[in-house]
């Protein structure tokens, strides 16, 4: 004989799996959009700089973005504006 608790757990298990999958999809979309827009560029730069140049001080965030914008102005490549 199955108890009420067992039937309730069985019914909510697919629902939990669905919410878990939706959460993963949402986090994936958020990661993609922030990476696409460049929101993580400075953090990526600092991690790379510390790993490959531990004895040098990385650029400040302001310096990093200024240099990045200057580089894009000199070499526009395939951007819309």
C-alpha cells in the first residue's frame, strides 16, 4: 500500500525537475546575454592578467574600458554603430 507522502513526492518530482530545467535555461540565457554584451569583459581580463602576469598590476576598470573603446574606434570591424 502506498502512503500519501509517496504519491505527493512522486507528483512533485516532475514539477521540481521542470523548475530545475527552467532555472538552468534562465541562467544560460543570462550568461549568454551578459557575455554577448561584454558585461564580464573586465572580470575576464583581470583573471587572465593575474594568471599570466602576476607581477604586474592590471589596468583599472576605467582604463580597461577606455582602451577597449579606443581599440574599437581604431579598428571598427563588424559592429553596427
